[in-house]
């Protein structure tokens, strides 16, 4: 909620699972109020709707409420412009290549165009909606998947579309900054190059009562990798440091193992990937 509040984004609360016999929306509203989220009728003006994703109850009301909220906020877009929006997920498909799920926020995207997201470019050829159906064109508010990126796009970066590849390449060149070089080993990645192991096995520069757990995280999609890192970092406490050496998408590779072998006691953690 703090992130939503800081960004000034209007939102709606959907209270799910009302089909369950033990469902008690009033308790949920009270818990929301305890976290400074005051819905209508509970001391605030934040709109809410009761839904059941299982039975479909309240879903139409939720959609109507979203449209009403968009109208009140005067949210507008122009279908005549070239599509732009944000990357919401990215993954590596062993057969197809690098894919990204994009949310179009303005304009329209057509087959044959090119998409630029951060430092990455993809032709709009393998072009699908959220159900996996092939598309020829999509417009604002649509989640789409594009396959064929030259590199893995970062989640959260904005994308723009272009009629020609040269236009996309030129835009990347004009807006890109210095790309940091990839360190050769785990010591460089962790920034602990000045530390070395002593005769008794302890690490110089680290307190004796501190235990460092170095990790490499590999996952099927970027969202899973990010969520894993967030949850693992919660395990940190006095005397335990979780050191994420690398977080990446795709199967655990020989390069990952080489990197792991350059640091002592490094763990490679894979989520929904193979070796």
C-alpha cells in the first residue's frame, strides 16, 4: 500500500472468496483499516467490491467499478499512436527464445512493428494475447506476449514500438547508458575481492560471529526470481547475511556452476528449472 500511495495510483479493493461459508468481509475491512486502508463505509472513500473468483460472483460489478474509476480519473489513450507501456514479466523459452509479457498503456501495436524495452529489441512476429491466441493487432489495456527479444527485458521497464528496426536501434543508442561489465567471478560480484580465507577457515573482513550464505538464484520467469529473492532475504537476522551473487532466468547452466565454484560454500538455487 505504501508503494501505491507514494505513486499516487488510484486503486480498488476486491475482497475475494466470499463463496466460502466462513467468509466474513467485515473482518477483512477491519484488518484493512488497521493498515490505513479505509474502504467505503469503514471510515474512508476507497471503493471495494465483494467477489468470488470461483463462482464469478461480483466480477461484473468489479469490471464496472474499474470502468467508473477510469472515467473519474479521466484515464485516456489514443489508438492512433504507436504502442507504449510497461514490461510486466519476462522468461526464457527453450524452444521459442526470450519472451516478455507487456501491458499496452497507450496506442496500438501491429504485427511487423518492432518493440524496444530498455536495452532490448524484438520484432513483433510471435505476437499473442494472455490466452496464447495469435494476434495481428492489440491496443491499450491489453496484456500481450512478444517472443524474439535479443536479451531478457527487465520487469518494470517501459517499452515503445517502432515501424522499423533501425528506428528502434537508434532510440536504444540515444537513450542507453553505460552497461556495467559482468564480473569474472563470484568475488567480483559480491564486492568482497579484498577478503581472503585465513588458515582457520574464517573470512577476513567479516566478523567471526557472522555467517554469510552466498546464493545464485535461477528461475523460470523474472517474477519468480524476484519473489524468491525477497522471501529469502527475510531469513536474514543477527549473525546471518544472505548474499545474492546472481539472480537470473533460465536453466542452471555450466557457467552458473563455474561461478559457484569460484566462491566458498555457494549454493545454486533453482525454481521450476532444470540443470
